C-alpha cells in the first residue's frame, strides 16, 4: 500500500494541472491590500479571505485529484499491470486515496502557513481589537481539509464504478453542494415555524439527512474569525464523524472496485 | 508439475443492450513448468480474456484457474508471475527506473537487490540510456520494452505475455524471441498469446489454438512441424549423362550443371539410392512442409 501511496504522491507533484491550481495561491499576496479596504475589522476580513481562499483551492484539488486520478488509471489502462501484482485491489485503492488525502493535508498545512503570514501582515498594519486565537484558525483549516478529503472519498467511490469522468467529477460536485446544504434543509424541515410538510416527508428527509454527508459540521470559520470558543466534545464529535463516514465510503468503494471487471 | 491449470473456464459478458456474449466456452488446458506455450488464435478469439482471467483482472463466469496450484483469485498466486498486457501503458510521468523500482518493491524484491535487478533488466532491453527519461516521451516500441522489463525485473517463475512482439521492429522481435528462449533455458514457464504463427514455430514447445472462445487444438510444435513434411527440394551437381539413372524423377529447374528436383516424402529414399548410383553430388536438400500457418488456417476455417 505504501508503494501506491508514494507513486500517487509523485504523480500529483508532477501534474501540470496541480501546478496551475497551486499557482492560484498567489492570490494570497493580494489579501493584505484588499483587507485594508475595510476600515474596521481588517484582520477579521483578512482571516475570512484567507480561509475562503484555502477552502477554494482545496475544493479544486479535491475535485481534480479525486475525480480524475483513479478514473484516469483505469481509462489509460495503467491499472492492468498494477492490479495483476500480488497486492490486493483494496490496497491499491486505499494506497492511492491515502496519497491524495496526505497531499491535501500537506497543501492545507502549507497554505495555512501562508495564511498566517498574510493575517500577521494585516494585523501589523491594523491591530485587531481582540487577540487572534490561532488554535481556532488552524482547527478551521484542519476540518476544512477533512471535508475535502471526504469529497475525494466520494470521487473514489464514483470512480470505482464509472466508465467516464462525468460521474466522479460531477458526482463529487453534487456531493459538495448537497453536503453543504443538508444541515440547512434538515433544520428548515424540522423548524417549528415550518408548516405544510407531512410527517412522511419529514421522516424521509431525516433519513436522507443521516445518509448524506453533513459538511456544515466541518465549518469552523466563524469560530476562527470571531474567536468563538468551540467545545472539546464538539470537536471530538466532528472528528469521529469524519473517521466513521470516511471508512464507510472507502469500504463501499473498495468493495465495488474488487468486483470491477478490467475489460 | 503444472504451472498453469485452466479448468472449464467460461466467461460471459453482458453488452449494454443486455445481450450475452460468450467470450470463453468451457476452456481447459494445462501448461507445464519449464514449458513455452504459445496461445494462438485470430483476433477476438478469447486470448486476452483467458490471460486477464489468469492474472485476476476478470472473474470467470464459471470454472477456475490455478497458478502453481493456487487459485488465481488470491493475490499470492501471482507472486511468482510476470504479466505483460497487450498494448501496455504505464504511468507516463515516471521514468523506467522509477517504475521498475515500484514493480520490484511490489513483488517484495529485497531492497538491496533492487538497483542491481533494475540495471540488469534495463541493459538487457537496451533501455539503460533512457532510464532517467519520463515515459511520456517514449515510442510505442520503447513502451513495449518497458513492459517486458517490468515482467523480468522481479525474476518470476511464470511469464504470462499478451502479444509480446506487438509494436516491435524486427530487432525488437528478435530480442524478445531470444529472451523467451533464454527463459526456457533457465527452466522458466512462458505462456504467451499471439496471432503470428512464425513466433510460435521459433520458440514454443506446445501450441494451443483458440477459436471463438473454444480451444480447438493443443499440440506439440515439433511434432506438428515433423508431421507436416510433404517432400524435399534436392539440388544435384552432375553431368547430363549421369542423370539417366534418375529418369523416374523429373527435373524441376536447371542452372548449368546444377539440377533441382522436387521429391515427395515417400520417394526420397528411392531417389537417394539412385543419386548414389549415378555418382552425382548432392549440393542442397531443403525440406518442403506445411507450416504452422497452414495448420492454423485449416483449424480456423
């Protein structure tokens, strides 16, 4: 599995599309200037913009790496010799996935470092009224990376059965939107003020809510920017949710991939 | 001992329209250890399907296959197998050296031996000078050589090659044939598919012929070639007068004092007796026989 992990890592580093995506990180240079346009809360704006830019870059990476990596290996028949080797298909899939997941964490770490510099520059020009809580800032980036790793897992799930790149790429995009909206929809349906929705619809919506990913659980941007404390139990719950959901998606992906015919 | 065993293999594919396509029909044969077995068949006969089943890329609809007695469905069965796919493709952002390292590690080659194995293999396949180049710049022939290199690098006991000569120039083809013969001399088992009969004639011990998913013949190549002898082309150097003794046989061609005769297989001994009596000198004897291609065509038709 380590072998597949290493090769995946190497392939990402050498990919030109990846170079293009990382190039967009140069936008960080503009953040201090843009933040100064806000007469108040320049540091908060700088943090918001930094976290949003990191999120956007990670989204592009997860869609590009998750949606095309496994599918391309199958499409270009790179898998033929590799899957005839003694290691199992699940080791291949998990190895590749781990390579991409580790890469997303690494990029998040690097971009996080750049974001810290950006925020410090802004805070140096316009000192914030309240001190920055870096733990919350890093926690927000960490869980953002977790969210995109889940999207990669979904992309792998779709790739394990797909015969074209449409399903992994557009399926992952759909999961991204659905995952971001699922909590709001659930809250709306179950709000006391909501009327005219039958109990069957409510039960079905609740069932779907538990099946679909809930990405709002990973969103700690507000806490990071406005220094709103997070309870340890909440962080742990999110961590457990991430691990359990990830294991489930990857398990289904490996099961499907094991059955796939390499015609 | 049997290196490969295929028992009643059936593979049925479903098309998008729901139709069933029988790619393999009750296929059974064995390949013995140390044997070079040619798997011959026209395009679409089921050669690649059989091979993909052997290396675990396809699951048979029924029947089973064993490698060294271990079912192919288990990964450990392939630990001593080298597989070359038809028209292979490899991670083109890697160099041959990196790819072979990847292969060698996956086959658990001891770390200390990996560089030596890679150097030996790349030199054998004349890829040593290109070892640091990304494979995206390689020609089809070079990719095919990398394919053979990844088969050889971990020194397996069984070689399963799907059209190994495909895409190679005459030099490359000759190199591959020599490699197969060298493997045979080292007691390795080679199972390869092809639709070129000449390849089988040159290197195989046995040949299996598959047509429309069914095995129509398995034969010893040497016996096939011996059994196919139809006659001989004999060139004699002689004066006209001495040829009267050979009157029962007619001259096919004459060039100065050289006379060429075609002698059917059953008349050869009688002819040679007359030649000796006539005092003529035998310059050349060539065997005229049905080749494997004729045999193959007769089965396919």
